[in-house]
C-alpha cells in the first residue's frame, strides 16, 4: 500500500510556510509504524527548494523517512515507464481534502 501525505496542515498542523511548526507526533508515529510494516510513504507537498528541504529534514529529525518526495516511488516508475504530475497512491492524506459526504444526490457537510 502507498500513502501520499501532505506536510503543511498534516505532518505539522500548526506549521506556517515556509517554517515547519510543531510535529503532529501521532501522525508521524503512525506513518513510521506503517513503513515498518512494509508500507510506502510519499511526501506530497507544494513545497519546493529550501522550504521542501526543511520539511524533509524536519521529518527525518522526527524519525520519518520517505520512499519518495513529490514523485512516484521507483516501483510505479518502473511499472509505467515514466513519472506523472500526480503521484500514484492508495490513500492521500491532505488537510485540503474533500470532507463532504454525498447523500441521495445532495452534499452533506
């Protein structure tokens, strides 16, 4: 299983770009355990340059390593022969995700 996880608002719920804020230790610890069980984790963020480097280092400092950062994992690259703009994952964790539920053709939020 592959999880793509956002940084700002997820791994650091109170982070303020380009700073990192405080770690969401429950989420970080869960992702560490997920990787130890053989899962793959992609850091999926809008950060680039020094802000991205700071995010990756912040996670490493808190014990979380990634199988890939803003790109598909090697197994997906091999399967499809190239990278795409959207990373392939089974689960996307993002603070901006849709939180509404469709009920009988209406949106209930």
